[in-house]
C-alpha cells in the first residue's frame, strides 16, 4: 500500500537527524585529519565549524530528497485518483479527469497502459493521441469519443459502445472488439491488423484505407461500410459479408487480389461517377477497378 506524503515526511525526519549527527561526527574525524592536528590540540572552536558545515550540507541534501519523495508520492496518488474518476459513471467527472490527465501529460506518456476502465462512461471524451495500450475497456461507453491517433494496441473493447467514435489513424492491432458496436464510426487509416472483430457491428463505418490484415471479421456486420482502399490480406471475412459494404474500390481482398467490382456496390458506382467514369461502359469500369488511369 502506498504511504501518504505526510507519513513519508514523518518517517524521514528522524532519519535526517540521525544521518546529520553521523555526518557531523564524520566532520570531527575530518578535522582530525588536518596535518599537525591532534585530539588534544583541537579546540571546540576548531571542531564546531567543520562539524556544523557538514551537518548543514547533510540536512540540505536530505531535505531535497524528502521533497522529491513527497512530490513523487503526491503525483502518483493524484494520477491514481484521476484514473479512478476516469473509470467512473459520471460524465462530467470523467471529462474533467481526462482534461487533467492530458494537462499533466499522463494521457499520452504511457501512464494509462493497462488501466482498468471496465464499463467506463467515456462518451464524447477527448482521448486523441492517448496511450491506452493493454487497457481494459470491456463494456465501456465510448460513443462519439475522439480516439484519433490513439494507441489501443491489445486493448479489450469487448461489448464496448463505439458508435460514431472517431478512430482515424488509431492503432487497434491485436485488440479485442468482439461484439463491439462501431456503427458509423470513423476508422479511416486505422490499424486493425490481427484484431478480433467477431460479431462486431460496423454498419456505416468508414474503414477506408484501414489495415485489416489477418483480422477476424467472422459474423461481423458490414452493411454500408466503406472499405475502399482497405488492406484485408488473410482476413477472416466472407464474400457474403463484403457484399453488404458500400464500397470496396481499390481494396485488397483476403486472397491478396485487388477488388475487381464483382459485387457492383452502390458506393463504388457513385465514386466512379464522381471520377467521370461512364458506369454503363463495362470496359471503362473494368479499367477503373484495375486502377488503370486510362479508364477515365
């Protein structure tokens, strides 16, 4: 159990006195080493200044040490209190805790790695750039939260609510997102390699440019999801699931091949039209899907 700062100071005070006396005695012995000096020849007037000087130096050093210990314990206790508030159900206290953790630099320096945030109410929380590697966010409410560029490697987000959350550029590799609700979430350029997204709800999510290599998407819902330019090499996902998506343009499929337009997705058709492609011209569309600039 962590000692309080007051207990630390009280414990250090007698220790300071003992060490100061020992160093003062050392000062006397030091005085005896002066050439020509002897115990009989030395007077109190000669010994006291040396002993007092050494004792004062010792006290100054020990006071600095106590101050450092006090600051360390105070900081650690404050950080623990803020994490507890962050894990609570009160939205206002959560947001204030997040604000203060960011102000102290603890949101991004790794202080929250492995934090237990089970069922935390983090809705609308500003967690961008946060380092939450290995944290437990099971059943957490992160609806609408800002997690852009956050490091969520290996986190547990099982059954978490992430509807409308901003996760662009976030690292979610090896994360557990089983049964997570990610409807309309933004995962643009997110790293989801080897993540567990079994039974996740990704309806309407933006997964464009996402890295999904070796990701488990078994039974995940992808209705209306944007998977354009996504990298899905060796991902566990079926054609039936991919047919639900809005766009797969320029995506790399689990077999390592570029998507060729086989599902005629509505989002792809709209994107082709915006690019000036004649969508009823099959050859033009084939070239467009193949990335042939001449297709335009």
